[in-house]
C-alpha cells in the first residue's frame, strides 16, 4: 500500500511541478502533459536527492528550499525537453 501511495504522490507532485515550470517558462512548450509530468517527477526526485545531499531535505514544516530546488530543476528540464522535442524531424 505504501508503494502505491508513493507512486500516486510522485505523479501529483510531478504534475504540479511540471505545470508550474511550464507556466513560468516564457513562450509555448510543444510537449505533452505526460512528458511534462515525467519531467516534473524526475525533477522532484533529483531535487530531493540534492536537498538530502546538502542537508535541507528534512526541515520542520514545509520544505520550501527543497520545493524551490525541484521547481528550478523542472524549469530547466521542461525547457530542455521542449527544445529537443519541438525540433523538426528529418
């Protein structure tokens, strides 16, 4: 049951972080919502690892610095994926 809840929470956090990243980035991103969620999930995982590495992952209350790290990574990720995804294929 714990694994299922972890997967559901990862999807929700990935969706939120990915959508926020798309809203913050200027211009239009030509990637699907599923790719946005995937980028958000990867950014959330890497952001949590970075926060744990630097010691700010477990703070009392909301982990704002961890969320900011995740969002920054998602912005970079969505920008990179959008740039590669929207290139014309030959």
